[in-house]
């Protein structure tokens, strides 16, 4: 996964941010991902079960899936909000209590004001019988946003 948003994805993210002060905190993520050729992309609002703590919350959710042959050469945006990234400059900060990383997948949280977004990405990988690293062609991402402290 790339460590910075590409300029054209960021332009979509910024324009979505400008359009809504927060009709849906998921809209900028949806817009940025819509620029990447994909198999599936959806956004919904309402109740969801958290990918982090399996509790039910109300908010919004973006689901995205692509594959290497479809998105070849098009960078998938990274929404890491670490210092010196565009997300950080936009006011997002990493939620240090929400992070898990493993081979081929990861979960992390970002916060801006009272909004908390939890992001899970996955591109499974394994070592084959010949000892070669093999990465899946499929890349998926789920983003869940809610007001901090918001329970159903």
C-alpha cells in the first residue's frame, strides 16, 4: 500500500471535504477511492459492526475492492495520518489506541475533531512451496466513521 495520497486522489478528497462540512465523513474517502479502477465500491450510512471492537455503532462505511490487473499503475490512496502526509495537513491524526498490522493486512484509526474512522486494508500474502513470497491480486479496504464515543 502506498504511503501517500497521489495528487489526483487527493484532489478528489479535498473537493469532497470542501463540499460537506460533514454530511458524511465517509464521502472524501469514497471520492478518493472512486478514482481507482475497482471491482466494487460502496458507501452506506446507519448501524454497523466495528471492524475494530465488534461493537455496534452508527455512522458511515465505505467498502472498496480492486485487483492488480484492473488497477495496474494506479496508486491506491493511503489514509495514514502521520506527520508530513496530506492527511495530517488536513487535520487528521492517528488514533494510537487503534492499530494492528500483519502480513498482508492492517487496521488503524484516524481522528479529526469528534470523528473517528477505522480503516482496514487487506492484500493477503503467503510463502509458497518454493519459498517464494506470493501476494494476492485482490486488494480490499473498509472504512468505518462515527462520532467518537458514539454507541448505538
